[in-house]
């Protein structure tokens, strides 16, 4: 094995957006003995992430050419891309001037995505193809944090009521069909009626909307993976922030897909759920 190949084998890249997940991936990769090279997306990634990796650089969300340049300069080939990106910002006025896209971004948008829809899966696959053309190969995003995956069954001491279990069964197939259409991955359900549906705004905003629409509370969040979830891209996640949001908006339960949903900071999240009497249930 030549020196370059050895360097690549010992190094993992990280393209980081918002949230806790980039921290879990970085810490997990470091624990596995890898050198972590991170490109943080401006206005998205947490600056504190720099203290959890071996090399850190900022890059605009619209300049994938810079991502490639920074990663390749550090000997990176395999890379993990995790963390939320506020997609709605793409549709703000003057977006071209705000993000100053490079030629690779233009090629993704006007060549790879020409005559295609702009849903998440389509966009992310086009991005992955563009990164691969520059020598950056996206890897399984949960490879270094599998200990945070939801397990099958009730994970809290607090148990769901029979009525909540009925709501979960009612909502499960509905949200699975949504995922197949790449609309969203979560819904709010009460008394076998859909209260709110996740779309571009993300789960947290949907939870807030469900709380406003159902002031009496007692509704259930159902969140699942897409039927053909591409593990290179973010899998569904919940965490402490999700539980705080659910409590503030009077939710009664959260059901997630077992072995395909990450529970960020799992012990703390489970403990908080029990404190708030909000059961967490994993289902296959």
C-alpha cells in the first residue's frame, strides 16, 4: 500500500450542517482511531465542531468545489455528509448574490438536475455524483454512531396508552407513503386523524404547528425512514431538543422507526422523555 492510500485509509472527511449529528459522527470516528477532516457549511454548522476534529475549514453551502478542494488537500477520499441544511434558504430573494455558487453548483442545478424535480433525494443524489466526479465518495452516514439507533419496542419507562398505539398504527402507513414520495418523514396524529404533515420546514416547525392546531394536546409524533432510505444522507433523528419541543407543544408520544432512526444523546433523551411522561416507541 502506498503512502497516499494509507493516508486516505486513516482519514475520514466530514461535511457538516446543523445540529448535534455532526458531533456524534466526529466523536465516533475519532473513537475508531480515524483522523477527521471537516468542512463546515457556513451559516449552518456549529463553530464548536472545530474542537472535535483534526482539521476544520468553512465553506459556503453553494460552493461544493471548495468542499472538494479542502477535503482532497487533506488526503480525504471517503466522506460523511450529515447535519441539517435549511433548504428553504435556497428560495430566498437574491440567493445567487447571497451564496455565490461556484461552477460545480451551477452544473448540479442546471445540468445534473435539468428536467428533474428538486426534491431532497434528487438533489442529494446529484450532489453525490458531483462530489464523486471530484474524487470525494460519500459513505454511510451512521457508520460511526450506530449505538444511537432506536431499538424495537418502548424505550422509556413511560408506556403509551392503547389509544396512542392505535394512532401510531394509523399514522405509520401514511407517513411511509409520504416518505416514498419524498415529501417528508413525520406526521402528527390524534384520534386517528392527521393534524400536521412535515414538508420543507422540518420536523421541529411541524411540531410547533401541530401544537398550535391541537391546543388540547395528546397528539403523537410519528417519524420514519424513507422506504428506500439512502444511508449516505441524513437518516431521521430525534433528540433532547425534540423532546423539549414536544413538551412545549403538548404531545403525548413519539414513535420512530427502529434501527433506522438516530436518537441523539440517547441516554439523556430517554431520561428527559420519562421526566416529561412522553413515551418513545421504536417500531419496525
